[in-house]
């Protein structure tokens, strides 16, 4: 029997070779927005607070310009969330 997913893509959109995906962790509530450029193979991930998820999904480049985290504080929490969500997501591919 397959293990229950703890990280999943909530929604995704693509335009002109840019794919934006919103991932959340059922286990700890962490949320990230992933932006992938199919033409250049570039990828960046934006850790966001759950309350900011939809806005960050709709405007990922604006959030990326803010830096991590947006309040300028310690980003260790966000880095751990990104690593964990990516690990969970990749384990189910």
C-alpha cells in the first residue's frame, strides 16, 4: 500500500514556458511557491506564510524580490520548510 502524501501541489499554472506551482505540507502546514522556466531550466522556490500563499502564487516575482523571509528576519525556518517540502514531493514522483 502506498504511503499517504504529506506534501502536495495545490495548484499550478503555466504561461510562456513559466510554470508556477503552489505546494503545501499536510504534516506541518508549510507552504512554498515553485517557479520553473522550461526554456532556461531555471528554478526558484519561495517559502511563504500560509496566509500569503494565494498572493505569492499569483505574484511570485514580486515575492521573490522581497527576499527570504519577507520581514528580513532569520530564514532558517524557511530553508528547513523548503528542504522538507521538496523531499516529500520528490519522494512521490
